[in-house]
């Protein structure tokens, strides 16, 4: 039994660590802060409230349907994740939003995407 654990332990210790290709650099707060809204490809509406942008950190409130999430996020490569949702800045006052929806009955996952616009 101890041989199994020693093999697992040595394999774990020799496995390379995965490093993400995300560069966290300070962002311009005015590009992110404020209210964002849009509609996914399946017709469902979503809203973001982004505040307290400092450096590459921000506070985010996300709402879509009956889902409401609050989270502090790290902004890297012009994007951040909150739960199963990814927000990516695509231009001045514009963003692309993707959300993974899992069907509770079948367990199948689908990606829905939408465009968001910033209101001041």
C-alpha cells in the first residue's frame, strides 16, 4: 500500500505546474466602470455592474434571469470571469459576454454569447 502512495507522490511532485498566460496590468477604470447590459443568443438578458476598479481589480455584480452573483475579479487580457461567465472588452463601451449553461436534466453544457454595451 505504501508503494502506491510513493508512486503517486513522486508523479505528483514531478508534474509541471500549469501557468496561465494572463498578464495582469493596471487598466483604465473608465473603460470598465458602470452599467453594462445585453442579450445572449438564446434571448436571455444580462446585466453587469462594475465598480471600484483599481489597478487590475474590480467589484462586479452580474444578473441574468434568476441568477445574481457578486465577486471581486482580476482583469487580465481585457477580460475577467465571474462564475461560469466571461466578460471580454472588445472596444470602447462594447464587450463580448459568454456564459456556459448546464442542463440539469441531461448534464449537457452549452455556450451562449452576447454583446454588451456600457451605459453611463
